[in-house]
C-alpha cells in the first residue's frame, strides 16, 4: 500500500507561547524536534490576527523545516503574498473567515469555482502545490477538480465525531470521496480531529490518503506522553494501518 505522511500542525505550540509572551515554547525548536522525532511534515495556519502562528514564524520556519512545509489559510491577498514569498512545498486553501475559531467546513467549490481557479492559477505560476479543504460531497469534489488543484484535504470532523458510535458508518462517505478524487487525478490529504483512537481505522480503510495533518490532538497528547513519544505513537498508528 502507498505510504501516508504525518504532518504536525504546530499552531497550538504557538498559542501556548503567545499566552505568556516571549519565546517559550520555541516554535522553531519544536518544529525541528518534531521532524527529528519522525514527522514527515510541519503544518502552520497563520491567521490575520496572528493569535497563534505569526507571519514572522512562517519566515523563520521556512529556514529550518527540512521535511514538507505546508501552509494553510484563507487566500486573502496578504496570505497569498506570504506563501508566494515563502514558497512552501504545499499551500492548503481553507474557506475560513477571519473570526472563525477553527476550520469548520470545506469549500463550496461550485459557488467559488471562478475565485479558486484564479487563486490556484496564480499559485501554480510560482510552482506551488495546492490542496483544497473539502467536505465529502461528490459534486463539490467534481467542482474542485476543475479548479486545477493538485490535491484535496478531506475535512474529517464528521468522521471523528461519529467514529465511536459506528466507525463503518462514519467512514463510508470518506471512502467514496477519496476514491472519487483519485479517479479525477487529485491526491488525497485528510485532517481535523484525527487522534490516536480513530486514526488507524481511517488510514487502513482509505488507501488513497497520502498525508494527514494533525495538531490539536497530538499536541494535547504530548502533555501526557511527551512530544517525542507522541509523534512516534501517531507514526505507529499510520504505519500499522498500511502494513
């Protein structure tokens, strides 16, 4: 089976730093350590108010991240200028408004098709790989394919919330969506509320997934298990799912 990469979202580390001010915990050191502990990528989601990751952090991380650097965000002019300057390996476009607490829906690629096409064409001119944050609606995935995006990232909150009640039922739409995206020649990423309890089942049953982005659960688990051990625990869940 194809390998699946773990990209660790370090926003929560920045949130902890910002709560006190100063540089503790150090976001750059955390990223370097997370890579050293086995993660294949670092994800950040800078927002306009810089309430966690700051724009300065993004430039500093660019200088030290040696695996895959993924920058998420709403494609405002400020965000686009940032990623065009930093040139990460991947840009994940999300439809967040500036005041949203966390990402809570995928793109309406039917309604926003012209806008997304223009943004993606602009990013492709800088040779940037693009992923669109998407729900499992197959018509929306069809529309995403027409925008020129390289990948989609499946928004997995609904899977995570339904997993304990019925894992099979919770994953069914995601299996269909991932398979459909693959037939349209788009890579499939996934993220949001994936954790040590539900990750293995998701990866095992959706072979098209090539990357998961996990932040809140992983950093929370690290409070109990330690950062190095936690990264390796998540890696084990992914590896065992694909064996």
